C-alpha cells in the first residue's frame, strides 16, 4: 500500500500534489469513506492546501454527496488549523 498507493500514485508528474489530494478528497466525500477522507483532508492541508480551499471543494459537492458531505464537514471541524 505504501509503495503503490502513496509512492506511485501521489508521486506521478503532470498533476500538482495539492490538486491530486483535493481530487481524492472529492472522490472520498462522494463515497463517504470516512477513515480515508480524514487522512486525505489532513494530507491536502499538509501539502499546502488552505482549509478554505478544502472546504470549498467539499461545499461544491454539497448535498449531491449525501452523507459524505456531512462526514467531510465534521472532519473539517475536527481538524481546524490552529492559527
């Protein structure tokens, strides 16, 4: 998993890492994959995405994501960046 999932996928060229993480956040929100979503929201923040940008991606999906939308909002509330 480390080599395939993180090493090969996240290190591919042509798509910036922030964009890649935000795309994964969007997919996981739609699928309501809470554990993975939590990790990738943190990942997006750790590679430089602002909290506002991550929230914007989640908000753009809105109710079309069903329960995933609420899950993502709860995760974002828990991981708020402390300034």
